[in-house]
C-alpha cells in the first residue's frame, strides 16, 4: 500500500490526513478549491515542510518525522505533472523528453539503455511518436500535456502525481486526452495521485477516491462506493448518481444498441461501437431512475432493474428524498418526492423495480 500521513499547518486550515491507498491505478483527490488537494500533493513530493508525518511508497520510506527521515524531492522517484505542461519552448518534443533524462544518461551504459527503453515505452504509451520533431508552440494543449506526462513516465517513477492536468484545456481537448489517461491507468503498474475538482474526471478515470474538505478526509474508498453514499454526499444536486462497472454483453445491430451486463442486471444503451466482452463504466443519475412496486408493463422505459431498498434519506430540497437500491452487487440511486414514498408506502428492505430512463457511457 501507499501510506500518506501528513500534518501541515496552513493559514486557512490545517492539512491533517492519514491514508492507506492502493499500489496501482488512479486515486483521485477530490474537493472544492481550498480544501488542501494541491498541498497534499506537494507534501508527498517533498515540496512542503511537514510538521509531523510519514510517507511510504511500497517498502521505500520517503518521510518519517519521528525517525528524522526526510528524503529530498530530487531523490524521490516520482513524476509530477502540473496544470500547465511546463515544456521548454526552445526545445523540440524529443529534446524536452531527453532533457529530463540527462542525469540517467550520465550514469552507467546499462542504465542508459534502460532509460532509453523507458523513454521509448512512454512515447508509445502516450501515442506521441508523430509529435517528436515539433516545437511546443506547434502542439495543441492536449498534445502538450501528453508530452509532459510521457516525460514524467519516462523517469520510471514509483509514484506519479498529477495536479489537475486537464484544468487548462477546453472541453474538446479534454475529450481528446481522456483515452490516453485511461490507458496510462490500465497499463502503468504504479500508484497515481490525481488532483481534480471535476466530477467527470473522477467518474471516467478514478479507481479510488479521496474527498477532502478544509484539510480533512471527508470520505474515501472505491470510486463507486463513495459516489453512491447519501450521508454527506460527495456529488450533490443534479449530478448525484451511481457508477457501475460492467461489460458489453450483446450488440443489437438492427436497433443500434449495446447491452451492458453487470452483477445485478443489464442495461441497453446507444451502441458506441464497442465489441462484445469490452469492459466499460456506466453512470446512472438519480434523477433518471423512477420506482415501481410491481414489474412495469407497456412502458417505453425498457431498462428495468430488480432490487431492494437499502435506505431512504432526505435530499437537499425538503420535497425530495434519495432512495438507495441494492441491485445484485451494485447500488443504484433514485431521487423521488416524499409524497411518492408515502403513497407507495416504501420501506427499507422492500423489493422494487427501478426504471432507468437514461444512462451514460463514461469509460
């Protein structure tokens, strides 16, 4: 596991966290501006003076204040990707990539060979082979970020830190880079800490989720479990919903639909051209789920899930409640009125049918 225990005094708040995080995949650090996300990342990188803490990556201890251990930033095997790509404007893409490896090239020839292999692997992983001779000014924002990420990956880090890497990109460039970040998550077998305040980035990329507020951990766990919690919800308002992992079980060519199968049922959705067996993530918003006490008949809503009520919780507006349904191994949220709950006499544990009016393929 990755252990991050940090106590850092700020003028606005005190950053006080103690986290055990997965050794692989993307852990999203989520929260509003001023919650301590970037401060946490900087602390892990050794860019902040920590009053008390411990940072351990695998078997390597980077910080242990009681034992007076503090490895300086330049000796920590990490990669850091900032909001801006920070490419040197007078160097080509190839020269920018090589610049970060100069120290490795000054060492033994065997290590130079390994550094070259790592660089070539990062170029292939981020798909930037066609960009190598260009200057930074000739790249789009998304291309510049891919080069910056490849530069960080080429250093063969034990940990990759990303501080809102998509924040400076417009919507089109963000869509362009999402698949490359997903590939990075799936193929790079190291932990990644990814700072964001975007719910879309969390649902599309994260495996694990840490929610910060005023320097403290408000929630953490698998992304699907944290997003469906209704006490102190992470995503409030119209974006509340469930994130479900499944796979393409069938494709209906006549009606241009794909069926997503998961433990708890199946959902038909617009065909995105994915093959049968492809793993996917779908997002079902609470506002798009209605409830029925008996199996619906003669309805245009063709996605129906069988489940039971886990909880009924007051929502933000006094007229509404959030109902959590257990459908197999998955949880689905439904936002309905209190009047509907009363008229249907809904109770915790009661079996129900959920009618899903809309679903989004997020990854």
